[in-house]
C-alpha cells in the first residue's frame, strides 16, 4: 500500500527479542538489556498472526532482527511460520553471527534466505572491545558457513567510529575481493548514550568514497534500499554505504518495524509507536484494517539531524 506521502510500504522488520549475547559500545554497552523478561516477547504464533495481517497492506519482505535473534530457542519456528505465509517473498535476518555456525543449516531449512552479519573489526582485540566480549573467529566461521549454504547475498555491516575502527576500512573492503559478499559501511547514528554523546565520532561516507577512486558507482535497482553500492574491478563482491546522517533517504523508505513487545514503530528516528497486541484477538480482516491505518500515517522522516533522544536503544527496536 501507499502511505500518505505516496511511498510503497512492503518491508517489515521484526525484532524477536531485546536480548543479546554481546554488549556493543554503540548499542548496549552496560549489558542492561541482556536479561529481558521473556514473557514480554511476542510468541511465534503472535508474530505469524501480525505478519499475515501486514501482508494485507502490502508487506512482502521480512527481516528478523533483535537484540540478537539467534538467542531465541524458538527462532526456527518463528522463521518457519513466516515462510508459510504465501505473500511473503523474502525472509532475511540480521545477526552478530556468534551462534551462526551451528545454526545456519537449520535456519535455511526453516526458510531463511539470506543474512546481514555485523562485523565491526577484523582485529580480535578490537572486535572484543567494540562488542563487549565477542569472539571474532565465531563470527567469521558463521560468515563462511552462510556462504557455503548459499544464503546469499551475505551482507556484512560495519558501523564506523572515528578513532576506533576507521583504520580498518580498506581491510574490510578487501573481504569482498574473493567472496560474493556485500560489505556495507554504516554511519554512526545518535541512538543510545554513545551515539548521542559522540557526534564527533561520526564519519561521513562521502569522505570514505572520495578517498578511494577505485570505487565505481553501481546504478541502483531498488531506490528503497538504504545502501548505495560501488564495485571494484576484479572484486567478486561489492561495497555499500548506508548514510542516514549525511544523505537522508526517508523519501524512499519502504519499511516499518515490529518490536519484540508488540509495538509498530514506523520510523527508526521517530519515537511514535503503536501497541498492536490488543488487536491480536481480532479477525485477520479487522486486524489488517488497523494495520492499514497505522502504516498510512508513517512519518515523513527521521529526526537525527535535530536534537533527538530515542525512547529506545537500537537493541530495543531492531536494526
């Protein structure tokens, strides 16, 4: 369906948990959300019911997020239920990859098609520092397993922080030389204490691109996708840049978010949310109409360039 600004909304990001097995500096550095009340999470059946209702307003793509979705023991059931919905054409997941090696095959069998994997450093000590204790080898092994299983395109997401990991840009780009992956650099956003207090650590993607003439711009096939891609001669993969701070892409945004505790959040950088748990007892047709009214009122854009304080950390919303 079209929202009030004429954007075609067809992408639902579903956070299945606020819990995580890492403590990334820009997301949950104190680990305070690592022991959430599991009873607050939507059940697999509730997630399926909401997703079915959302297909009535045009949702065709789903990404599973968190927190860290692989800490949910019933994650394969959630994916299987979503994949059983006829109108859902694409199911992906964002993960830190720590548990991926041993779970990738079951995830694929359940219906997961592709993966976005967080990778903020290729140096073991720095990776451990940024993630609050993560094991780099586990994430790298998970990436290789996803490629072996053909869960492509595998997208690697790197949040750049000035003075922390910006010295690794070229090393991370090099990962795409012999692998059919998409390396993507994401500008730090003012969400949570770290992002709000460290605006000087934001690195403009324009600066990165300008310093690397070997990057060749690739024409965009999907204007709603947040990444702008570049190729490098001889590389099997490509390089993407997601620039919410320097290049606002709200006018083409096609997504809404469902939080793990049952709220529709229409924009990452806007605190407006709608609790839809009370609609779960309604018939699908009635629930679909409620979803239609909610989605229609999606705001025009985020507030990141204003003095903005998010009501939730990123981990509580989903990527």
